């Protein structure tokens, strides 16, 4: 198990010019991160910059675990967006230049009726076709592509599982975010158990959870009117002790801390990484039941 940080967690510091991505890598290493997940917000990336990031990681002994980008592979009419598929192949080339073996790409933007089962079933063949083509291209570079459980439309555990099995490529898997299932009103522990065998990398995050009323700014509303706000990991309401135990039972790879609350991002990210280390350090061994 290697615990590190998504660059998205400190996007405000990047946007404010506190440091560039290379300075961010130094900061993460200083705070004990074992890897960085590259999410190109707050900085620009291309093949040449990717090579520089790869070299920086080698120089300071900081793994680059994953490359995560947005995408929408469907046109408005539900057909495959060929231009977007071609762009994602170029992103695979950037991932290869980074030296990563994992790349997460989104598949759709937000939908007006994100829980519409019939719409999802209608879109599934074209979603799978696009993801399959990208995965097959990435296989030449020995890269595992993945979808993340976010964005509402393809976020629930059943839907991400359906898509992965429909694509049916060994190098197409899941960036499993242990908190994001809450956004579609699923129990995090149960959904993690259902999908952990599909994971190529695991995101740890935490949410404050409120029922029946909206506290105001920074709060996300779920389809069934639960209100969520990103928090420092360990200070939210998810039972992360149980989730960490589930993850530790059957996953031994990169765990990426993803902070997206309103607190100072550097302070919160450091505490969140420390708390994730404690969560896994405190997981009882199997012979302790």
C-alpha cells in the first residue's frame, strides 16, 4: 500500500501561484507522500511537460501513480464522439510520457436525469465502444485505463460495474473513490465491497453529511436530498475505519488522498494524508478478526 496525494487536492495553491507542479511535488514529498496523482488543473500539460514531471518524480523518489482527466465520449444524440475519442488517445500518449501505468478518463458530462435507468441502458453500448477503443490503444503502452465513480450518471456501483464488464478489456478498470458513492445515496462501505475487485487505484475522501436541510455554500445535493460537503479526511461522517479495513483486506496498491473541502488546501491535505496513514496502520490483522 502506497499513500499519496492527488494534485487536485491542492488546486487552489496551484491556481494562486503558491508553487508550480514541480514545487508541489517537492511539498508532497516533504509531507510524506509516496506518490502523486496528476490531475491537470492549475497547470498545463503536454508530452514535454509530462517528461519533465516524470524526471522530477525520479529525482525526488516520488511515484507518479495515475493520470486523471475529464472527458465526454458521447454526442448529444448519444452517438460516439469520435473527436473526443481521438483526443483521449493523445492523452494516453501524455500518460505514457509521464511513465504512469494508470489513466482515468471520464465518459460523460452531467445529464438532466442522471438516474434514468433506461437512458443509461440505451447509452451503454456506445459508452463501452468508446472506452474499449481507448483501452485497446492504451494497452500498447501497457497502461490500464479506468472510469471513476463520479458525475452522477455513471457513478453508482451497479453502473460502473456494468460498464467495465461491457467493455470487457483486462486493462479497463475502476478508479474507486470511497466517498463518491454517497453522491448517489449509496452506502460507501457496501458499494466499496461490491466494486473493490475492479479497482486499479483507490481514492480516499470524506464528507460531512446532513439530512433534510441545506446548510448553504459548499454543499452538494444528492438525488434524494442528502447534503454533502467535502471535509478533511477523518473529520467527516463516513465510517472510514470500516472502509479502510475493507480496502486493506483485498487491495494493495496506490491509495490517493483527494481533499475537496473549503479549508486551506495545504493544511487540509497534510492532515488528510496523516489520517489515512493512521486509518491503515490501525486496521487489525486478519488473525484479530
